[in-house]
C-alpha cells in the first residue's frame, strides 16, 4: 500500500488523479490550484457525517468555501439534480464536488451542468439521443467512497427520470471531472453489502469492456489489470472493511476499469441492469452481480476466446480446455466470487417479478451498450436472459 499521496495523469482521461490515504485532505491544493473559491459538495446523508468529510467541509483560512448539499438518494433523480442545481446557484458555486458512491458523483456531474441552465437535466430525457451541453458546465471534482463505478474518471452520469420511470446514461465531454480524489480511508465506512455490490459492478465493467466489440489492445490492457486486481482483492476487501491495502487495490482497479470502458462502453449486462434499477429499485451493482454470469454465458458463442482469457485473468485453471470450456470457467469463476462475497444470486431474491420482463426488455434495447456487445442481441434474447436470471 502507498503511504503518500500521489498525483497521476492518464492518456484516456483529462481527469487528474490524486490518490493515497489522506488524499481528500490534500485535495484542497487541487481546488486552490483550480482557482475555486466557492464549491458545492454533493453527497448522501451518511457520507455527510463522515469525519473526513466534516473536516473537508469546515474549510480553512484561505481555502475554498464549501456548501454541502446532502439530499442525494442511492439513485439520483432528475428532481434531486434540479434541487442541487438550485442549491448551487444560491451558493454561487464555482465548482461541484461529488463525494460518495457512483450516485453522488453522477449527481454532482449533472448538477454541474444544471446550475448554469435551470431545467437542463429534464431536457436530456431522450433515450438514444446524445446529451447536449451548450451552456458550459462548472468544473467537477469526484471523490469516491466506494470502489465500483469509476465515475470519478469518466464523462458518464446515470440519472433516473421519475415521470417516465427511465434510467438514462448522460454522456458528454463537459462531464469529465477535472480531478479525482482516491482516498482509501473513505472506503472503510461503506456497509459490507455496498462494498460487495460496488466491487462486482467494477468487475462487470472490466469484463464487458474486455470482450467488447470496440476493445483495442490498450483498452484490454486496462481491463485485464482491473480483472486481476478485483479477482485478487474483492474477497479480502469484502471480508474486512479495515483491510486498507485491499480497499486501495479495489479503488484503483475500479478506476482503471473505468479508463477502459469509457472507450469501449459496456454490453448486455449493463443494458439489462438499468431497467432493474429503474422499475424495482435494485441497486446498480446488485443488478449487475445477478446478471453478469448470464450475460457472459450468452456471449460465449461470439466471444469465447476473450472469455477464456478472462478466466485466466481471474486465476482459473484453463490448462488443456477447449475455448468454450475455458470461457465457461470465467462464468464459474464469477459465480464463485459472487457467492464467496455473499452477493444475491437471482432476480427473484431482490423482488423482481416475471411479469415485468417484457417491459424491461423493451427499455433495455435502446441502450448504447447493446450495439457494442460481442454477440448480436434481439429483444427475445434479452427476455430469455432475464428469464434465466429470475432463478
Ligand atoms: Fe456499472
């Protein structure tokens, strides 16, 4: 584990990454360097109570003046983004700092755009259409308290629209954070189930990016590093919140996976996970955990070689196996990992009902992730995979 705070830049993102224990405290310098005198912190109520966040929000002589907006729910809605935008305008914020899981970071990104254009977020409720930001967005800083989404280095924000019951991915260059602060001491506060779901989300990012139609040598190199890191550390990170080296390794793996999938996009699992969250409130990472083995199995006919490599990256023994059998080992490895860390295994376990499968399949099909999945997907395929995951 590192014992100092370091600053890194990566080719894949304009985001500067500040990492190491105590990085949040050190990030004041990052803000000061950006010339920010007033910032809006966006977080959930539990994160607002963390001592590190309290210290950060207190500020110091000559530091950025911070206003905390802690009205975020686990799945940020357009209404919450509009409320955050109003809070930011009232505070005359010059930057938005998202501290939390993917939801708070995604909300911070959307709020950074909403502050300068009231109602902007509502205008983006257009499935399959590109996100439009033509009014400028405030600079964004992201501070993850889970190792999962990698939102801190990518330009995506997942927003739930309450009136249309849709969960859409907003995607725009202006939503790239200027700075990401990876402080592993912040991960120790998350409940076990949240750490597990976040880690499985990161694994899903890495796997779907590795086998993606858009994968290149560079994206696969990043995704491979992430798969190795998650397979080697998620069990320890899930078993003990205080295992700081494991938390730090997971934090880095989740960020590295994001560098990969921001280029490739994802696949069938993420396309199918969004309706589970929008219609049944299933947390994003839990939805991915349940769907990942089924999505991988669906993809074996088109991505057997890549999935066989995934199996090896996860430490599975594939010696002497056919490509198809080795790919099957990747699926088994994921199922074993999910079981070892106590993740739910079926949609029925988390309250999803079979009568919603057709509506969920219709909602999944317009996702941009469908087009980059290695195997061509029909709506009947999606319904069949939902059926398998019902349990
Ligand atoms: Fe995800």
